[in-house]
């Protein structure tokens, strides 16, 4: 979840933290723009939902909480 809220924060296994941050933002932007459904083992139950923009960052919205 932290990687969705703070996609620019480097992770210890990123070989190129700058490129990793740019890639994360690009992918999250695509997911939010296209309202693509996502699944993640470490996401809040039920682990299926979508990514939405939240100001200058993003947030994960579980499927059970969607209000379309």
C-alpha cells in the first residue's frame, strides 16, 4: 500500500531508484486513468480493487468500497 501512496520512495531492492519511481508513477497513472482492476496479495481485503488519484499521489480502493 505504501508503494501506491508514495510511489517515489525508493525500496531497498531498486537497482535504479529514480527509474523505479518514474516507472511506478507511470504505471499507477495508467491504472487510475483507465480504471483497470488490480489484484495484490498485500492489498486490503479483498485484495481486488482499483487505483485512483488522491491529489498529487494515488490510493488503492478495495472493490468492496467502490462507489461508481
